[in-house]
C-alpha cells in the first residue's frame, strides 16, 4: 500500500483511548511507528494521528469501529482516528480536532469521512451500556433490526463533529455496515478476523 500511495504509512498501537499522536515535523524523518511490513511495528500508543506533513500517509485499523478521516485543505492538516464506543465517549474526536487546531486547522474548514463501520441497527449492546452512552451522547441510543438495545456510533460521531463546528454538509457518513457487508472485516461477525485500514495522505 505504501508503494501504491508513494509514501510510508504511519500506524499507531491502538488502545481504545482518546490519545492523539502528532507526528514530528517533516525534517525529523518519518518517525516512530513508520515503515513497510517487516520493520518494527508501531510503538506509539494512541487512537488518532495528526499531521501537516505531505511525505507520510496516516493509517488507522478497524473492524466495526469507526475509521474517521479528517482533513482541513485550507490549513493543510489531516488526521485519522479510531473511534469505537469507548474512544468516542472519551472524546477521541474532540482531542483530534484540538490537535489539528494546534497546527492551524479550523473546524469550519474540516471535511470528515466516517468510513465503513458497524451500523446502529446491528451494534447490539446491553441495556445499561446503551443508557450510559446515551447519557453522554443521546443520539447514540438505538435499536437493532431484531429489536434489542443498540448503539449508533456513527450518529454519535456526526453529532460530536457538528458540535465541534464541522459543517454538517462536510461530514460523509454514508458507508457500508461492516457486519452486513462481507467485503469488510467485522469483529462482531467473526471473532477471529482481520482488520482493514482507513488511510489518508495530505495532497
Ligand atoms: Zn448494520
């Protein structure tokens, strides 16, 4: 994929946190967590990566969780975030936007893509978990297509991004459900599964 994109991919060790890894400046070299397969793996623990660099591509791994790709083309700042239930509720998207802002980005200029992820009609959770999530983010309360409590993390992410100032028309959440669409890995569909990546590079 790095050869296809023409730049090394930067990964992080994802831990379902709200921690954001901001890449060092371009003259500092590719940095930790970078390299083609076979080289040492990511050593930075974080669930989002932010950069204004053009010489690397950012990659976030998912299988049901939300891969959120953010870009401010005016300031030239990009980010990828892994937003699962915990990260979303703990504020990983707010933290990512905040680090983007530190590099000059403005929410009003940000476009967002919430990639393939489990949908609100499939992500079944215990009733108490739905209540706890809805206490923080009311729009996440959902119901499965078979009538049990569920969470709509995409609606939650859209709500968080809009509250932070990202324009509604700049948010694209219209992507397949990973549980329903077998082209994608889904942890819920098969406990032993792979991951796919959301990848973004500043142009
Ligand atoms: Zn679904």
